[in-house]
């Protein structure tokens, strides 16, 4: 079945990429694996710290980001239970594989002088909570088993969310789709659908560009450092 099978990377904007890299490498032990000029974005740096070979936390720094004020309750939640704007990252939860690793990570974080709370047992996972640079709200979780939808989908919340029984069944078992070999063409722009925000003329030009030309024009595959 055609569907995503994991998180490849989560991109976080930053006004101080060095501080974020220092925190994630020293406090959390992730490895810096990439730091380069972001492809196709003038003046932007892109950094990746590795969670595993196929999952990273990415940072994006541009000169404009430092000029944008951070506002708790608007741009940032401030803690894992507080609100912020729809579509913004409320908190980042990273995974570890056991209760022992969770406590070891708590020790590591505290040994770097960072306050951390928990574990809290949520039934299907246990989590610890702490903050990162620039008001990041962070969590590390470990799951004892896969989530059982029968136990964790609350009928009361289903109703409050306006989800019908037919919709719930569809959400729990999405329609199978096996792809069309990449042959599906770009649909006409529908204002009712989600869209990335670009200048109107640029976006219309992007929509009119063939997939082959878009790949050819935008791809940059050469690393910034030549490895022998």
C-alpha cells in the first residue's frame, strides 16, 4: 500500500543554528551529519542532526528569522500542553526504545544542567519533558507496544470533533492506494485545497512546470565537500 512509513526529517526554523546544533549534539547526543547552503533558498543554511540513518531533526536559518519575534501562545506553545497557532509545531517528541533508555536520557539531559520532568506514564507510552533553545518544547517517549485503536479512540471526543461513524471507519482504515507509476498529472489549482505560500506569479509558474522540468531545475545533488 502506498503511504509514508516514517518521519524523514522535521524542519525547525532558528535564528541561531549553532546553539541548536550544540544543544542537540551535547544534551541529546545526536550527530551532526549535514550543514550547508539550503538548496533553492537564497541566504538560508540547512543543518541536520541524526536520530537514525533515515530520520533527522533539521534546522533552517535565514537572516529574516532573527527579526521575527517569538510569542508564547502565538508562534510557540511554551510547554507541551499549551496552545499556539494552528499548523505550527506545538512540541517535538523523539523516541527511545525502553524505560531504561528513557531514564538514561533523563540523566544525560540533567547532567548538562537542563531541567527535565517525568517520566509520565500515558498508558501507551512513557514520556519526559524539557525545553530547548528558542523556546522549543521537547519530549522523549518510549512505547511498550503499538497503540490499540480500540482502546484509545474515545467516542466522546469523536463526537465532539464532529466525526461521524462512517468517517471514523474511513479514518481507521484508509482506502488502499497502490500508485499509478508516477503518471498522475498535476491537478488544476483548487483554492479549497491546501497550498504552499509563494508569490502568486511564482506559484502559477510552478504549477505550469512539468514534473520532469521541476526536478531538473530544482535538484542539487552535489555535496558541498568532495569526499575522496
